[in-house]
């Protein structure tokens, strides 16, 4: 049986039809393709961290299971921090115009 994030699992208990659609997309997005699965999880990790999600721990655990190193995880999180910090700077410099 496949494992899904808790919010998708919960959906399966309350709306099985919608769960089928969401889980099919989840499976498709995370399947090997032009981007390998490990890299997909590193991207998810950076995006989740940027979004302030509580899923960062779970995603990093899966990334490790997919072969991600601590250095790759750290670099992914640096990218998220860079994007978040630059977002603030992009707006902040308007104070000087």
C-alpha cells in the first residue's frame, strides 16, 4: 500500500472520489521522470520550507531515504532561505526611493 502525507490520507477517509484524483496526481508528480525522485524531494523540501510548512521534517526524511545527503538537504534549504530573503529585500529597497 502506498503512503501519502497525512492530509491526503485524511482526504481518503472523508472524500474517496477526490482522494483518487489527488493521490493519482501525487503519484504522477513524484514518479521518476525527467527529474529523478531524490531531486523532486529536494525541490519539495525547499518549497515547503519557503512556504513555512510543517511538512519539512517528513519531506527531509523521505529525501534521505531517496539518497539525499545532509549537504544536499542543507543546500536545498539555503536556496529556500535565499529566495525568502531576496523577497524581503526586493520590497524593502522601495523604502529608499
